């Protein structure tokens, strides 16, 4: 890109690292990010040095902060727990539950509005198996699904989700060029703890011609019904 223009620049101390993307909270005109996995930082456009702005240390490592329309940003922890930022900051050291089993790791996440529901959607991987979680924020409940396996050793390269026709539409791309779609009802009952994980049916939308080599890095998004 030949015409580059910085939108903003902020300074952190040497040795500090931002460990998740910053998001903009349009309700308060503030930015929210996390440094060193556990330190939530909040600042405004005019702030320059982040160490002089608001910060709070939480009790568990954070995966990502997501902006939701109602209730402000939501914090997704690396072990699968979700908290609204305001309630988290009221008691930063509150205990955070572990939703994921041992060795299960989050691979992708997003936030979405479905009807009046605020959802945090994320996928995980455990020993080559992939799972989808739908976390409702109000009321607080979770659904868990198992993705159908692809060829041995192949993990999805990218995910994309939207709300259409009373369903969450999940689109995912594999290194062999296969693009799948899964539909998840937002009205499905939450899965009780300890119950069997529900398989997630899928339909193959495309088989991209990738040649003899597998895709190493790529992503796919849904534009409309034809693209």
C-alpha cells in the first residue's frame, strides 16, 4: 500500500506486549486491549502512554475481547469462560471457571447478534478434533458441537459466522480447498454439563482447485447468497 496513514499510536513499556487485538467501545469512546495475557487496559483517543491509563489484572489468561451491542465488550478467556467487561472490572480477581477440557485450545472466535441474543462463538481443537461453542450472554448458557472430521491431519484454515434466517451460518475452509457450511439454530436448548456433544452437520459448498499442494494460509467469507 503506497498511501499509508497511521490512525493512532500508543506507547507501552519495554517488555510489555499486547496479547489480543484492541477493540473500540463506541458506547464509551474507549479502546480495550489486553497486555501480558492478564492485564486489561482501557484508554481514549487522546491518551498516548498506555501505562498511565486504566488497567486491571484479572485472575486468568484472556484469549480475546469482543465488542457486543448491549452490555459493552465481552471478555473470552483462554479456558472458555466469558464475562461482560463491566461485571469483570467490578471484581477483577473473581474466580473464572474452566469450560474447556485439558489440552483443548481455542482456535477462533467472534461475536454475533442473533435476534435479541448476544452470542460469543468460538472453535476449539483437542487432539485433532474440532468443536464449536455458542455462548449466550443473557441468559448465560452454552451449546457445544463437534465438527465432522476432514482428511486425517487437516485442520480448518479459517472460520466465518453470520446470522441468517434464524440460524447461525458457519463457513469454514480446509487446506484441501473444501469449503463447508453448517447451520446452527440459535433456539436450540443449551447442552447440560456432562451430556454428549452434538455432531454438527455440514454441507460442502465448494471444492477449490488448489493443485497438488495444500493451502497453507487462506480465508473465506460469505458475501451474499451467490458469492
